[in-house]
């Protein structure tokens, strides 16, 4: 093996003075990704500002789990977050230590917090360090203590006082724009986070900005909130034990597998050993019950399941706790795999014996999946062979080096841009980060796939190649990119392409949308500049504001399409300041009805909708002139 040549560094002196020790807040602010994952601006549900909320609520949940306080109040106004619980309150002499000294907390004592979410003594300290303002108030045994911080530094320590308030902890903070940039909170993301807490904690009530959240049937309520009742093949099956709960059914309107998995109340969006144990155990139990060696994919195809497990001192793959790594159920030493397998073998087998109608419906669904798989077998084989051949000289996909299903710390930044035409894809390709950003180029408008079977995914070359690039055929578990961004022109044709791509994802891979991976790229409509400054404007209002800011006679350029934007300018739009609109499915959304309305055959209802919402070009021009 050739030896590597060593070249000494001569640009600086390496001496005692070169060594410095960062204090806790300096280290968190310098390396925030180590503590909260990616930063982001709030467009993605795993952006740092939501992790800050979760870290504080986790502490309140741990109090509830230990039997202290049944209500948590969360309020967000502008950029200020306030979280109040009614637990025991932080011991008053340790208030400062608990929010400003790393590796300080009660959760190291498993007798106090047996199955807590936060175990590293880091969460509230990270929130403190990454906030421009942070306030903690503890009310305990008739006394209260308040301390205020700025970027982790104490700015006001109030003296301990008598108090008639209910015991508990109140924390308020404002995430620091110096760290997160111009961020914004999306209420739907916070609501989903808080609803998951109440689904997993029977008897817990959470108030969010005055709205009450409460659940009575655990994971059954979670599934009922997230899937339409008309699409389930059989009533939701719920199985429970002291440390495990699952609820599942099969859907008649979607493909793949969809899981909501949790550990000690923490949403493990990337699954882990508990989810793998469930997937394996449900196959074995169903095979044994029907005494047939079904293909695992035929059993799990179209399953929608929620899984929750409680583990003493769980091991996660990162501070953001998105994937469980523990293999053992402490303290008895039984493996998670065997524990989940034994529970399903007993309880699910009993349930199917006692509910013959459900057993028959489940069998029909498995046989239907088997028939579809065999019918598509030849098509899928040819499609995969086609992908292998095309991938050798694939001009549609310019891939990146790091992927979402890897263990790289930058995996959350991985992005696939889906573009229209060679010019736009060429500009993005030249300006992208080759480590984390990939580009897939469409040729013309994709097929309207509404109402078609999944067979079209394998027969249509573009859909087949896109599916292969995403690695999403078997569901989102091995998705190759965290962010899938539709990047089209802001004109009628671009809007149409967006709608056709949305139809593709909602028809065949709705879990990609439900799990928050799909976005629309905002691209500037105007460039307004003078000799000193350049402003990129995404709306007419921003253009007017830029003209006022830059003074008389600035140069104004109207971008007609992505292909007109140079690679150098694209770097301003697809970097850390990239503007993304998340595609969010709200509770009331019924995918099939929405797609039928917009993408089905022309109907009087849709024609009337277009007429009622049509605005003439002259009206738009008049409105724009009136704003200048």
C-alpha cells in the first residue's frame, strides 16, 4: 500500500496558547447539530426550533409518567414559546444547575425516572444556550424561584419568594435568530407533536394556544385521527401490555407500510429495534395462525400501525432520538425481539380466534396482495432491469454522496430536487452541494396517474426511475433523501407539473407526504438591485418593498422560469436560506376525495369552482399598480 505524504501545517503555531476549552453554552452554540440535529427555518418538522419545544415538553411528560401533574400548557405567540406543567417543580436550590450545567439532572437515578425520554442531562441546557432569551420558574412547596438567561448567560436571578401558585415548572424561551436565522413556527407540526403525547399518555391533557388535546383510547385514537375510517379493511386491532402497545389495520387505499412508532413517548420517526421486532413478529404470528407460508410483503402490504414501547434507559442513535438502538428490555434482560414476538404470538392469535370476521377480512387482504404481487411480478422485474441499464448512463438523476438512510450526521440535509427540463436541472446541478443535494430531471409533464393502479409506476419510465431514485417502493423506511423538493417554474405549466407530481405521491406513496418529506421550492419572481445591494423577491409585495428600500431607478429583472436563473444565483436559493413550502395533510384531508376533485374527470363542481375563483389578468395588474 502506498504511504500517504505528510505535509506539516506552517500557517500557525501549535502551542499551549492554541488549546482552549469551550464552556457548555459555547460548545452548544458552536456545534448545535450535535444536540438538536439540523437547524432549518421551521419549514421541516424535524427543524431545530421544534426540537427545542420537544426537549422541554419531554421533561414535563416525564413528570406526568411518574404520576405528577395531569395537565401541560403550551403557548406560542410570535417567536416566544411558553410551557407550563403542574408536576413537582425543580428543586429550588438546583434551578440554575438543571438548565445550565451539562450532565445535571435527576434522570440518572432510574428509581426517580424509570422510563424517561431524556437521559443525557442536555435537553433544557441546549434550549437555554440556543435561545436569545430563556426564563425558568419553579414553584415547589409554597415557594418559587425565577431565573432569566440570554444565550445561556444569567441576566437576572430573582430571589426566592413565597407563592400560592400550583406546584410545577414554567419555561419560556425565544429561539435565537443568530443561530436559526429568520425562522417561523408551523402550527400543524406542533399540533402533531403534542397530539402524539396525549395518544401515548392516558389521562394527560395538553392545552395548545387555548385548544384542548385529550385522548381516551391510546393508539387507536392516533390511527383514527390519521386514517380515514372508510378506507380500513377491518376494525383497528389493539394489543396492550404493561410496557408495550400496538394498534393496526390494513388500508384499502394505499400501498406500502406506514408506521407510527414510539419509545417512552418519543416519536422514533426512523423506527428501530422495536419496529423491526413488530414487522417480523406480525408475519410469524399470521403465518402460524393461518398455517400458510405467506410472503412477508403480502402480509405487511398496506398495513397502518402504531407501536409504543417502554424501555429502561433506552439507547438512541443520536441526541434527537429518532431511532431506537436498544436490543434488551432491562432489567430482566429479555430481548426486545423476543418480548414483542411473545406478546403478539399470544394476544394476536387469541384475537383472531375470537374475531372470525376480522380474521376472514385479513385473509382476503393478504390474498389480494398476493395476487397483485404476482400479477406485477414480470412488470416489476422488467422495470428493475430497465432501471439498472438506465442507471449506468442516467442523465435524469445527478445523485449526491450522502443519503438519508445512511448514518452520516448530515443525513437530515439530504435533498432531491425534482425539476422540469434540462436548463433548470443544469443550473441547480452546477450550484448544488454535491454531498447532500441531488437533482432529478423530468422530461415534459408527467402522466396524470389518478385512478390508475400501481402497475403504471413500473410501466412508466419516469415514475419507475423516480421511484428507484427515492428507494421508496417498500415504503419510507429506506428513503434515500430526507427532503423531496418539487422545483418547477412559477407559471401555469409549472403549477400543473406540481399538481401531477403531488398526485403521484398521494396516490402511491402518501406516507412520504404524511411523514413530512415533500416540499415545494419557492423561487424568486424578481431581482431588484443597485450597485450596493441585490434583493430577490418572491412576491409582488416584496418587489414593491425592495424598490422602496433601494431607492429610485433600481434594476428590476423578472424571472420567467428556473432555466433563466444562472448557477451562481441559484446558490442563493438552494442553500441555508432556501425557502420551502411543506406539503401538509391536515386532519380533515381525505386524499381520494381531494384527488378526485382536482384530477378526476371534469365535473360541474370543478368548473364552478374555477369560475368562482377566476380573476382576470386586468384585475391583477390593477391590484399590483395600486400597491406601488
